[in-house]
């Protein structure tokens, strides 16, 4: 007995393969709602930023220097998180879904289109390191102000920051080794 797929020949197998590959290629659009969701998260972060800014500015006259620094650190932390979201939205969408048609727009960030998956990982971990450093610094500043901060909390903040720094260095090192291996 002759196999039906063998009798049909390589042309039908190639057609099935092409259709499957086209379907797989088009499935990348399933990622688009994730990026839209991240835009919603960015808007929520903006809301929190504005709320925090308004709340803090209304009390700025009563603040000490250290409290103003804590306010600034909180706002920087939110800003860095927003930058992180923006990097993931732009680079993720361009790397995995489709190019953003703003190539000649005067406001297009220079890094757009140049951030590949490896660079994206490094930018993400570097942002996480910066965010964890600010969290640790905020804890230390609160302690310096005489606010109660548990040693255990500071220990965890320090341990997480060190873990993120080590992860960042190891990730950069593995990317460096992989890049050298290609050459």
C-alpha cells in the first residue's frame, strides 16, 4: 500500500509546511495585547507618579532636606520603572511583533530598532539594579531620619540588590562570551 502523503509528492508537503510556517509567523500578533497592557500599566504608573508628586509638593514647606531627598528618590524610582516599561514596550514590540513605522520621526529615540533581545535583557537588568539601589537607599535614608526600619528589611534589600548586581554582571559576561564566540 502506498502512503498518501508520499504519493502526493514533495509539493504538497511543501505547501503544508509553508501554511504552518505562515500560521506560526502570524501568531506573533498574539503578543500585541501584552504590549497594550504594558501601556495601560505605564498610564497607571503615571497616575501614581502625579498623585505622589501632588501629595509631596503640598507638604514641601514642612520637609527636611532628607525628606526632600526621599521624595526625589521615590519619584526617580517611579520614573525608572516607567523607562523600563517603555523599553520593554518598544523593543519587545519591534523585536517580536512588527517594526514601528516612525523611522523618520524627529522624536524617535535613537535606540529604537537598535535594541536586540540581548541588549533588551541587559537594559532590563540594569534598570532593575538601579531600581533596587534606590529602594535600598530609601531604606537607609529612612533609618538616618530616625524612622523605624527593621534590620531584616534592610538585609533583604541589600541581598536583593547584590543578587541583581551579580545577575547583571553574569548576564553581561555571558553575552560578551557569546559575542566573542561568534567571531
